[in-house]
C-alpha cells in the first residue's frame, strides 16, 4: 500500500495553485474539471511521480470548520520538508510569503510556519543532522 494523494482544503483553487507553485515551488500535476468539480494536484519537482497534494475547494461545512479551527490554533494543515530551511525561507519571503513563525530551532528540527493565503498554515521543516 502507498500514499499517492493527500488533501489540503483551500478557499480558492486558483490562488492556491499560484501559491503552491510560484511560492513553494511545487509543479502542477493534474488539473481537470467535471461540471463545477475541479481535481487539482501539485507535486514536488524533486519527486514528480511521488505523492500528490490535492488542492481541494473547501465547500464542505465540516471541513471548513476544521480548517478554520486549525488556523485559529496556529496548527499546520500540512508539513513539507526541505534540506535548507533558511534558504527556502529567504526565497519565499522575497516572493511575498507571510510567515507566522520564522525558522525556529526545536528538539529534532528547525521549523517555520507560512500562511498559504487560502486558509491554511503550512509547516516547513528541516531535520537536524546529528
């Protein structure tokens, strides 16, 4: 069994696509519509055939309440890993990304938290090398 797709709910799929591709650096993987439904995924350019992230329109009241609660509690909706958090932080900051937490050392890693502009906080993590 494999994890092929995971979902993050967003309030605007076009805005999310711009953020996840232009700011985070992912690539658009799948984009098709059927009626009002749009299936939109992105993937890491480092693993283009790896796990995809579905940018799902948040039109489900239960999912929207969960998303808002996570955001209000400063909890990330998703977590991504990098080999150089400081460099990615500076690159994303230069592109206008709003960080709610700059790179911060924690027990086994360094983390930063960025607002995806679509209702979510995203944690970016660099694992410490021992």
